[in-house]
């Protein structure tokens, strides 16, 4: 049945009725192949099913302390997107991004949008609009506060727009439930950044490999 | 009458193939509909003219008709039938203006549109039918468009402008696409439907005529002798024997619409419906010209107070009702009303050709709808303000606070080559406490030509939990260490 479906030109109604028959699949029902946006960090990519940051999903970054190279972790992916002409955004970053450092990391600044917004609700609103638009490849948001419901909205928006969403939260949020596809804790050990995969949707975590030092690639 | 011989109109049937097809659109309650447009359910309304000191009902909308009010009666008796009746005085100027606005919309369906005061538009459709497939589909689309805007409309289609007008005034939605059909309709149509004065119609009746078809079978010379040149010309033009050239409507490049609200509005959500109607009109106007708006001004009129202006700029020309409404909604949501609103104006005098590549072409199957980045910037700005949506750019300056600049998005940036820099820069350097300096100093000085006097030694430093900072000592105050950036 599936063999010759593709050769026929059918009306939409016919296709609908065909879809009722067991064993007939439409291409849109097929699961998409897992794909990832390479993070530029080999150890991390090896941990992630698509070989990179999950596309069409939300990644939570749980930060213990600032200034440990946490944004550096995202920049190879942002650099790759912007150089390929895709748009990226920072929503409500805690400080002003410093252009020379971004450019040194390879980011094409003409495709990085900064949304400077104070209000907690507006931050989430802006991130949701960007994620769901389908024209932003990667969006990082620093929410003032965010609950599970808001995270779910962002997750759905990222799915719809096939975008990579990154949400920065304090490490203390690790205890609360989250619908994000990937949760990563960023900490330091003897002055070096350590990453811990707390949750990875659709994968069984190898506990021993889930904790690793990422500093080599940074 | 049955013994009357069948009328044969050889010059109409076998005339050279004419391609014209006219649609007449009549807006019988133009002024009333306009007043009621801000309302989802309009009240009974009548249009009144002053006549010898009394007000006579000239027209009424459907709710008024439902209550038994009919044109021609005195206003007093109309009030007796419908106490909550709203009386609107006839204003020729406003009526003219409205008709012009509607002509702009009609222009989207035909490049040959003419205005017939006070309430009629004529559109030549033969070219447009092919574009829309069938006449029926085209008609439905046109009628839908005007009805969605809140206007009552009756129509007629005929091979001549006067014919279409005559059918529209009958109000039964008559369509004659060929001369044969048209003549068939006229054969048994009473003389009273002719757009001639009562004296001329009287004259016909006295001569024993009862139907329009009978007059059309007469030779023009005889008609002219018996009823005058004016009548003869009218009948020749009605049947298409004589050409009937009309001035073409030329659309202006400025969109300005006003809408009076029936009651004071105190909160922005209540404005949404009325604003939507104006935006729908704008979207139709823009669409018919392949244009997009670059700037919009929404004016909110207040009673005895200066009106408020809301300006919306677009990065790229914007069109399409949904997009416009989304932007305006977001902006209105943030607007605090300084006073109750009694009327709206929507103005757009800055337009540019719409980029046709936007829209469906870019859409991928998996993604429901792709919005252009520019459309998104507009949306974000409309809610968060213009300054919230920015990009960042390198400036060729030594002094760190001058080396990075916030600009409008997608401006591009000059290249930068130099040593490692922190990703976050603090807006103001702050005093550093408990940091350990690593490595060598990097001296940064402003040039002698620069107005700012900056001479600093920069270091990388870390705190106990592993955070790395960019710190400096000013050479003027070497014992104080300042944090200037964070190696995020």
C-alpha cells in the first residue's frame, strides 16, 4: 500500500479516507529523525541523541555561579546559526553583551537580536513569540522567574517553530519539575566548568557519563 | 397583453461581440452603516432630511425596517413605531467621502471603477472574472468584503453601466451576463424602474407602454421625436446601442479613515472590534495595490480634549489584516486611555511595495507558519517599545565602554581583532572585593585626541567559587580594583 501511494495524485478527501486504513502512513505522521544543533563541545555532543542541542525543544541551563564560561557554552551554536544566515536572540540578558567578545566567538552580529525587557511576563512573551515564529534558529532567555506552566509554553513554542530554546535558571531550580527536553547543570570544580545532565528526554542516562568536565573544549 | 407580438431586438442580439460586463453596487444605507460600524448589533437607524421644517425619513437600516419604519414617512411617526430609533442627518459631503473610500476597495477587483453619487459604484468586471474563475465566485468575494466592513449592499450585473444600475436599484440581485439575458429581464420590467423623471414615465404610460422591453424595440429616431433627446439617449445607453463613457476612478496614495464610536469607550479591549474594522479596510486597500504600510497613525478622539496619537512604524512594509491587527492589538494593550474614546482615525501615508517573497514561499511543511524576522520586530516593538528591540555592533575604539554599541537589529558590524574579552560588560564599573588576579596586565588608554581620559590596567581575576571577571586599576587611583566585565 505504502509502495504506490506516492505515485498517485489524489484529492485531499481521498487521502483523508486512506489515512483511516490501518497501515497507511502519511509523511507528517512519521517521527522526525532526531537532530541536534552541534554545540561545538565534543563531549557534550556525544551525550546528546541528535549530536547537539535538541532542535524544536527547550534546554534548561541551571547555573550555580556566573562567570564560569556559561555563555561561551552556547556561542559555538549561535555562531554557526548566524553565519549560516539564521536569526538568533538573547531575551533579557542580565548584562549588556559585549560586541567584541561575541565577534571573537564567531557570532555574526547582524543576526543576533537583543530584546531588552524588564517585566517578567514580557520576557516570557517575547521569548515565546521568537521561538514559535519559525524564523529564529536559537533563542536564549533569562527569565526573572518562571514556573512549570510557562516552561511548557516555551517548550511548545520551540516545537512549533523548530527552534532551539535555552532558558537560564539558578541551580536551585533543579529540584522543581520541568517539561524541558534537556536540563543541564553548570557548576565549577577547582576553577573549571563542570556540566551535569539532569534530564534528557527520550534517552536513558548513563549516570557515570552524565557528569563530565567541559572545560577542555571551552 | 398576451396577444402582443413577441419582441425581437435584432440590433441587440446580433451586434458585434461586446466584452463589457458591469457590476453596480448600491449602498442604500451608506451613512447609517458608517455610524453603526463600531457595533456588533446596530440599533434601528434612519437617515433624515429636513423638508419644510419637518424631518422626513430618507432611508432606514434593516433593524428599523424590521420594526415597520419605511422611507418616505415623517420622523415623528417613525419614532412612534420605534422609540429607540437613532436619527442621522443626511450629509452630502460625508456620503461622498464614504463612497470614495468604498471605491478604493472596489479598485481591488477592477481597474475600471466609477462613482455614481450618492450611493452607487460601477465596476467593469470582464477582465476580473477570468482572474477569479467564475463570476459567481468573484461576486461573492466582492459582496463579502463590503458586508464584512458593515455595509449593506445590493447589486446588479448587466452588459451596460445603466443596465447594471437599474438591476441594482431593483435590489433583487439580478445578473445578466449577456445581451440576451438582459433583454429577457427587461421584457417584463415595469417602466417605474427606469432612472427617468416621473413626467417621462407618465408620457410612456399615456402612449400605452407598460414594460421597458417595449421601449427598446422602438427605433431611436421615433423615440427622440416623441419623448425628447435625453430620454432617447438614456434608452440607447441602457441597451448598449450607444457608448456610455465614464470617468475612471483614480485611487489616491493616502489612506485615512474615521470611525465614530456609538458610545464612549473607557478601556482598550473594547476598541478592538472597531479598530479591527478600520484595519480590515486598510488591509484591503493595501492588498489591492500590492503595497505594505511603513507607518500607521491611530488617532483616538476624546470628547472636548485633544486626541491621542498612537504611531506604529514597521521595519519592512506590512500588509495583511492578521499581521496588522496583531501588531495594533499588542500596542493598544499597552495604551493607557487618558480619557474615554469617542472616535477613531486610522492614517497611513507611507506605503511601499510589499515584498512578495515573504509568506507562503518560505514555509516548510513541518512549521505551521513562518513569520519574517521584520514582522516579528514590529510585533515586539509594538508591545515592548522601540528601544527594546536591538542589535549590537563593534566600534573601533580602545576604551571598552565605547567598543560595543547597541543599534537597530541587522545593521551588521565591523570586524574586531584583539585579545580575549568578557561577554558581559557592566554598565558601570563596580568596586571589586575578594578577587584574585591572574596573569599580566593589559594597558588600555584613550588617545590624546579623545575627550575622555582613560588610562587603565586590565586583568583577569577570579573569585572563590570560580567566577572569572575582567577587572582594572585606573592609573589615577592604583589602589582600587574595579570589575568591568564577566567572562560568562
